[in-house]
C-alpha cells in the first residue's frame, strides 16, 4: 500500500469499522481518515488505542466529497450506515444509506479511490430467493425492512450502472465480536447472552412457531468480526475483485449452538429459557440464513473462517470477561 496516500474508513468508530482500523494499524497503516458522528452513545470508546490522522463528521466528509476536497486516497472502506433494522424513518435511511453511498461511489468512480462498501444480508428478505450473491439474483430480492431496502437500492444502482465492475460490496451476515457494545438492541446475541448469564444465569431464546424447527433450532450464519475484517481488507487490497459478495461462513448454526458456546466459554453448564416471540416479529422472522460463499472463494479468498465455538470463546474470554 502506498503510504503517501490516505485510507478512509467511514463508520470508523462503529463496530466493523473500528476493527478495520485496528487491523490496518496492525499492518502498519496509520495515515487513516476516520469518518463518523460520535453522538451521545459510547462509540467514542471504540477509538481508544487506534492510530489515525484525522476524524471528520459525516456532514464534513460529504461536503468535501461534493467539492472534491478529499485528500489523495487509495482505498475507501465505506462501513458507515444506520444499521438498525428497527429504524422506521425511511427518508433518513434513504439519505444515510443510499444517497450518501452513491455520492461517495460517484466520487471514487472518477478515479479518486478504490471503494469497498457494506451492503447487508438484510437485502435477502425472508430468504425465499435463497442467499446467492449472483448478479442475476440481486434484482429479484425483496427486503423485509427499510434498512434492508436502503442497502438494496444502492446494490441495484451499482449493478444497473455498471459501477459494480469497479468496486466491491459485502453482504455481511450475522457479525459478532468486540466493538459492538454501543449498538444497543442491535448487538449480537453473544454480547447480550454474556450479560444475561452474568445477571441471571440463563440465556433467553425465542420459541419457534414453525413445526419443522424446534425451539432455538432456528439457524443463522454467524461470522466473527475478525473474519469480516479480513474479507473487507482483501477486497480493498485486490482491485481486480469486483462485484457483490456474501461475507459469512457458509455454515448455518442454531441459536442453541450459539448459546451453548457462550456457556462453554464461561465454563458453565447450559441453562436456556425459551420465551414468546413478540407478535409483530413472527411474520417477519427468518428461520434459516446461510451465505453462499462460492463467489468470494472463486475471487481468490482462500482463508478458512473461524468456527462458532472458537470465535465465541475468543470474544468471551479475550474481551467480554475482561471488561
């Protein structure tokens, strides 16, 4: 990487963004422009221990992009977005997740920088169309919430205009790991479950409302944030890798398996309670997600993913238990 140019990480005080900056530092990169709004939550704590040159607000950065006043940049990791699946302000999501990304993409496409951006597995909706990241599948997807729709709209724009041939978009599945404490209800179950065990000695999971799934046997593709970061930087370092790519493990694991991994990491016997799912969630709840990973593997990413048990153990023992 050319040390004379900058690396930009939007959402650099957020969950994945913070971990991207930390890994860039580990690889010797410190000329970093962090873009984020710190607000009133605890995300500022994610900046502790990081090395970077500048931090700009989102408004300041968007103004600089519009006026072409961004310093010479090699790669932009655009990870800043509203990631709350419960956010109902559609206009806000359109501006923050779609228009902002398009403005930045158009700037990058003028030869300014390589762009790697965060899409989302939420674009897959209820999964009826499967979880393929093939270009021909993308237009058929029907997101279940406005967050997923705001991400999907940019994917469609990038596909329709041909911009995807010059950038990489990553559909992150269920990412967990250090740096997510500020996310409130959007924290991973690993983070929440650790607190539940410390508080009352048990973990609560939603009951199943489908006869083909036992309670807690609903499955997700859980990916450790360290793996998500490695995939992200791989795309940034390989400009020949272009298109939409799933970022998961390719393996579906149950909530029960995740809960048992948390108990094992804490050296405790499992104690799982099954609770009623709120009625408003039952018609929108996903019972199965699993990333199809053939496209990323074909693009040259050959690193094995961390197992659920190993990732949970590292997160619990190396981070949560130390806080």
